C-alpha cells in the first residue's frame, strides 16, 4: 500500500517556461501548503533533480523546449534517485500514447481542480 503525505510534506518541482503560467501555478500550489521548487527549462530541472528528491513533477507544457512525450522519455531516462521514477503530471493539450508510462498523467489546462487531484494521486497523498 502506498504511503500518503499531507500537502505540507510534499515537494513538487514545477517545470514551466512561461513566467505568467508559472506564477499562477505557484500561487495555486502555495495555497495548498506544498513545498515548491521551480525550473524554467529541462536543463534547470535536471540540476534540481540531481540535488533534491521531489514527490512529483508538474510540467506546464506551453513554452517548454520539449514536446510532452520527449519530456516523459527524458525524465524516465534519469536514474530513479534523480527523478527517473518520479510521478509526472503534464498540463498539456498533447495526447500521449496510452503506453507512454504508468507514472505519467496528463491534465487539460482548463481543469485546475483536476490538476490538484492528480498531483495528490501522483504523490500518494490523502
């Protein structure tokens, strides 16, 4: 059985290139009490993941240099302690193949409540 964490103990890496979207997501997530790290590019995310363990990655697709499926593949290629097995929630309009990954969820940008619920599931929170 997966353990559960309260929001205050959850560490989320927010990957967002668009400053406005990053600020909106930061504001929403800070209201929950989650601990948030931010990266504006994949290389910056890799540096953070090499130093800090996170419970989930939330990627806002708009403006990232990688397509959604490429992001999934690059994250999964990392060693597990550096993020390779970390749950990933993609806020995207892209459709991922069903076989992409069993630790990756996609959420439409218009469904913020769904995004929070998905993050809770991904990080094994109550």
